């Protein structure tokens, strides 16, 4: 009898354990929110309240609400940098929308990683899709996915993007938001050019609040120039030239000294150890950027830091 009871218990556990595991693994839906609204007003709190009214169990995570106002390029950079750290099924609500109220579309985009992006069709999604691929896109026209009463012409973050994102997070079908969009607006970003004399590139952003200069030079392109750690490099930002050592991290130079490094996103950057490069040298984006190809005179065979 005891053996029979044990077998019965094990059989019941085998039936319910997978269901429990699936429920635990799924958990509440996650909405990842980003805007250029700032934090000196009530806009972010209102948008979150709208989301929670529709999807009360959702977890709302913030990327930032301090994107440079109207900067689609900054928003696109933050979105592409953050998305890989979230799982498939995550809903991103992104409102950097200088064309609010105009003929620009409000869309839901699904990437091939299975993530959803609720945002204006103004190029915000371009670098992410270039990396992750496009599953599909639809225009938000279904009023059931919006705030139906008093739809404004200047606060679509509250009236369209937040409710649409919350409907997706609670499990509503994304295909129901509206008609398919065949072609999305593309953001034309400056590209670095690797030429015989070096890399011709651009300063694209500041790493706030530290003032490091972010460039569009990839690690792979920089390595093609032939520099080793410790080598001095005569770089040019706009009309100014700077001699900086190529190092691994900030503390490889004395406090207050400049450096060139590969940042955590895999791009070449300029910084001052425990200082602000942009303030010290009075430079910032947008600006041209040039790194020359290495010559024999620039060699540092010992690998010592200057």
C-alpha cells in the first residue's frame, strides 16, 4: 500500500511540475520604457499609470527619460544597446517623437528575436533591426489599443504608445493593432570610413555625465590600424588635434590625463581619467573624428604607457 501511494504521488507531481515550471518561468510581462520627457514634469508618471490600468501585473523598467530632447539618433543608440539584455516577448515603449501629431505613423515592430517595439516610425528602430532583423511591423490604428476619450495631438506617449504597449504586455494580439507597414522610415547614421591614411569618422554622442566622447569607430576597424596598448595616437576632433595614449582602462593614465580606449559597447572613445574630456577640451558632438594609420615612428615595442 505504501509503495502504491508513493507511486501515485510521484505521478501527480510529474503532471503538475511542468505546469508550475512554465508559470514560474513566464512571470509578469515586462514593459521597457524610454522617453525624452525628462523628470521635471508628470509625463512619465502619467504614462506608467495608463500602462498599469491596462496591464496591472506588468513590470515597468526604465532605460532613461533623459534622452537628448528630439534626438532620434540618441534614442536609437540606447534602444539598440539595451534590447539584447531582455528576453523574447519583452515590450519596449519608446517615445522620442519630434513629429508628434504630424503624418508620421505610430507603429508596433516585432524583431526576429521576438521582442515588440511600440514607437513612432521615425527611424528609432533602424540600428536595432539592422542587427536583429525584422519580423513585421504594423501601424497602430485600432482605437481599442488607444485612450479613446480626448486623443491629443501632442501627447501620444500617453494616448497611443503607452496603452498599445500595455495591451501587448497583457497578451493582446499584436496583429490586431492595425494594418501591416511594408516599409519603415530609416535613420541615416554617419558611417566610419577606413582609408589608407586612417579612419575618417564622427563623434556621435557624449557618455553623460562623464563627458567621454563616443565615436562611430568599431573595435574591429580600429584594430586594423595596427596600434598596440600603450601607443601614443595623434587624433583629430574637428579642427583640434590631441596626442592620447591607447589604453585598456581609465586608470592606466594619471588622473586628469586624456586617453583613447575601446568602450563597453565596442567603440573607440576619448576620455579623461576622473575628468570630463568634453569640458576640458571644449569639444562635443557632432564633430568629425580622425585616427591616423600607425607608422613605424609611433611604435611602442615595449608596450609601456607614455
